[in-house]
C-alpha cells in the first residue's frame, strides 16, 4: 500500500513535471484560486473568463478528459496520466471537472459509453476541449427523486423529435450551449422502458430558460415548447434511457471520486489561527479545538474515501457502494459543518465574504448544509442505492456501472 | 499511489485468517467470554511459534522484523473473532516500549524470551479511568537502595491474570518511572473487575520490592518517552478494531438476507438498511484512516496526528458498528452465545484503552496545532 499520490512510474514522473510546469505558467498570478474547488465564480466575470480560457487551454491539450481517445477530443492518455492531472490541478485549488460550470464531466463519459460513432465524433470534441457549456437537465416539478415519472415528452415526427415539457432546478448563471436531457419517448409505455437521452442545442427555438434563485445560488427552469431536435441527437437508443442512466447516475452520485477535498475547514483553521477574542486566539481555546477536531476528522475521512473511489475506479475496479457512500457522507458532513462553523464563529459564521471563493465563504458553508441535501436525489435515495450495492435483502449485489 | 495490499501481504492475511478461523472459531469465542478468563494459552503459544509475538522486533532480538503495516494486517484478522488475550500488549506494545526505553542488558533479558512466547506481558501505564495522562498515575514507588518499593495499584490492566510480567509506570520522588514487575512476586494481588467488560484487572501492590535491574527507565523524560514510543503501535491496535468491524459488517449483511419477518428478508426494509449504511460508513472510516496511519509510520512521514486520529476513529467506529449491528440483530444478538456479544463487549472494553477518543483527538490537535504556537 502506498498513499503517496506522487509515487510515480517513470512515465508519470515525466508527465508530472510537464503538467506542473505548464500549470505554474497558466496559473501565474492566480493564487487567489487556491480554494476554488467548485465551478462557482459568484458573478465575477474576470475570474469566469480566466477559468473559461484555462479550460480551453487544458482541453486543447487533451488534459480535461485525458483518457478519452484523441479522435474524440480527449488526450488519448492512460489512467496513470489522469491521476497525475487530478493531483496537479488540485494543487492549484481546482478540480479537472470544475474549471467552469459544465456537466461535461458526466456527459462525456456517458456519450463515450453509449453514443454511436457519428455522435461521438460530433458531440465529444467541443465538450472535451472545454469549448461549450452543457447543462444536465433532468428534474421535473413532479419528479424529484422519482426520475422515471418523466412528463417531458419527445414525439418522433419524421427525422425529428418534438419536445414539450418543463425541467426545474438545473444549470447555473451562464447561458448553456447544450442541454443533456432525459425525456419520455413513449408515454403509453412501461415505466423505465419509455425514456431516452437527447442532446439538445440550447439555442433551438422553443427553449426558454428562466432563472430560479435558490438558497445555494442561481438555478433555472427550462421550458420546452415544440422544440425540434434531429433524431441523430438521441443517444443510447430510443426507450433505452434507463440503462444509459446507470452510467450517468453513477457519475452524478460521486462515483468518479476525487483527490481535491473540501477546503472549508482549511479556511476555518486559518481564521481561528489569525483571530482572537477576549479568551485569546481562537485555535488555542479548548472548546474550539474540540469542535475543530471533529470537523478535521470528518473532512479527512471524506477525502480518504473520495480518493479511494477515484483510485479504484481508475483501476477499473470501482468500490460498488463508494459513490453513494461519499455522496451521503459529504452531505451529512456539510450539514454538520454548517452548525460547527456557527458554534465556533457565531454570527461571523453567517456573513458573506466576497473576497474568498464560495467554497470557503462562511455564508455559503452555512447555506450549503441544508441546500445540498437534494441535488440529484435525496439522502434517502443515496441510502437506497447504497443498500442495493451492499446487497441488503437481495440475492445479488448490484455492481457499479462502467464509467471509464 | 497503490491502495491494495501486495501479493505477499494477501498471503499473510490469508494465513492469519485461517489461523483465526481454526483456533478462535466464532462458536467458541463467546464461551471464552462467558468464562470470565478470555486468554487462551495454547492459541498464544501457537501464535508465538508462528512468529507473531514480537513480530515487529528486529530479528537479532528474536523478532520477525515485520513492518508496521504487516503487523496491522495480522491484527486486523485477529480482530475478527475477536481473538482475546494479551496479544497486542505482549506481542506489540511491551516489546516496543522495552526496545525503546530499556537498557541493552534488559532488552536481551526480556525481549527474546517474549518473542518465543515464554514471557507474557500486561501493560499498565496511566491509572486514569478514561484518559491517558501522567498526572493520573497513582502507584507509588519509594526509593529503597538502588531499587524501589511499590505500594498502591495499577488500575484497569488488561489481561493481567494471563501475564507473567507487568510493564508499568509508577510515581517516584524523581518523577515517573517505568518498571518490569514479575507478577508472581509476593505482595502482588490481581483483582478482577466485574461489569460490561472482559479480563480487566486492578493489580495491587503491598510493599513490593523491585530491584534496579527491573527498572526500565527513571529518566526525567520517562513518561514522554513512553508516550512517544507507543505511538507507532496505536494503528496496530486500530487495525484489530478494523477487522472486528469488518466481521460484524459481514455477519450483519448476511443476517439481513437470512432473517425473514413480515414475509420478507429484513434487508428489504429501509429502516434496517439505514443501520447497515451507518455501520458501513463507520467501518470504512476506521479502515482507511488506519491504513494511512500504518503507511505513514512505515514510510517515515510525520505520523503523530494520524495515529491518534486513527485510534480515536477506530475506537468510536467499533463502538458504533456494534451499536448498529445490535439494531439489526435485535434479540438474538444479545444472547451470550451469539458471536456479536464478544464484539459488543470488546468494543466497550477497548474504547478507552490507552486513552479514549476525546483524548486522542486532543493529541491529534496538539500534533497539528500546538497551543500557543505561531501561525
């Protein structure tokens, strides 16, 4: 066993030097991004442009999607190279999949797994090269955790599908180029056997996007009114969408893994080290140390399990329940943080501070506790999935879908 | 990075697993716990013959020269039944303290015999009921010539009745000292505790003379040296708890599929599933922090924060894993013949051994952010 993320093969060592040098040049002067482990730039257009440009540069080298073949816009590299890239970009506070807001991190592996050759050659390069923003558009007002109750209908008319319906709580602040959405392609059909995935140009007439402010930030409602989409944009086969969803959901449910960690506690430690009250420095006070210790332990456990997920996935031997486990823990730990931060910081723990990244802003930490308990399914669907993967009350354990 | 065991380590794991399966079957272990004396001399002797007692001791002193990670692999398997007795104290902890604090003569006198299985050790350091502090040492050592006379008691000593020797701290006029005491000496009484615990004793001393040869350390830094020396052994003890958690996890998952009520296996019920989910999370937390701590010790990285963190989490996890298992097993899991019972007892019995989780979290914080240090 070796927990050293930089215990490299000779080729990894060579590649690491190349990546490190390149990133140091590309990130010069952007030490302020050290904790930017998520896509949000909170309306800072200068930062947003920098990150879009960085994504295009990374994508141009094939480093955003290192293991996708070069003919599809990826790097044509090995999992060993991917592991190096994940580690190196995390040294700058970023994650490969979160340079800017795009759900390409999910859409690319799904299209690569389920798309036909023509689709892969057409759809993947702009996504892999960081040139386009793609939202995943799944949830419907009546659906929530019950994704299969889709009422957004795509009706086949000649060489097109005509889509009508509504999706909610999706996307972000910048208008998307593409919508990766799941629709009902056979309203009279059997549940789960009547859904399909379709890749929609967001500028198609009939697509209307309406902002939806929520406590964790800006989301949107997407209306489809007679939106005409070529049949060639349906991916994975008509009415085969539930099987395609297994790959999609595994990635959405933290199955990808990560080495990045959550920097919120790092900032709390920094704050407690730099700030004092009448009792002295915060970090020297026994009650603060007790609460901090629990936060540090939880954060460390979560990071270890996320790293485990990434490493075993790259070995093509994913931990069957690993994704849902860390997703569930991440949310529970996030909820615990929101209280622990307030216990240590009091009202300071609720204040917005635009000078730091959102991930480490105490205001956001306090919001995200309650606000991130639902995205992509609730804590309860996490545990339901977890139980299936453990094989509780079933003859066979459900295995993890292929994601790489 | 490589998060798998090597081929050799998997073979070692397999050898220990078979040993545990044969020598400490789950059908037997509950009976040992019911008898009140859990130590199994034959099993201990066979473990010594196999080379597992003193496994981390350097080969010239009769040990196996194992890496800490390999000792962790052995102890993870021992935790499955759980195999009781002074295995950690005698195979790991005492040899480590002697190796670090004893004189070369004392090491030659004690360590090879320990590795052969001829000297069995109990260890009594702090006398606190829940923490692990020098201030709580109560056993008094009065200077008498070149030796000392012991009066008082060592509290909450694991497996004292199974041991030949006690490695213990005492309070002298010059500060804390560390002694090797022959438990057969006149004036020593081993008093068992009764309660929701196992093989836990007070060792009482009535004017017991200990000669200079058996004083392991009377250095002014004796307690600090003791605390520091034992840190590398903490993740081995944590690994024992990881193996215990793993076995409880397996038996619990099996039970959710076998036990049928209301016409279906209880694993179909989401409330039952939730218990197993939490159980699994505690198990994996203990597992990965323990493996990382073992690796840090072996690879020469700073390990103080990690070993204390792993000890805190493994103790809490074992306790919680047993709690969740009891929620799933309900009545049958509390029958004294049930294999869950030795785990439930051991999870409590080891919870505060060498300091409880709160103590170890404080030590972790002290390692990371010493109080009053600059930024």
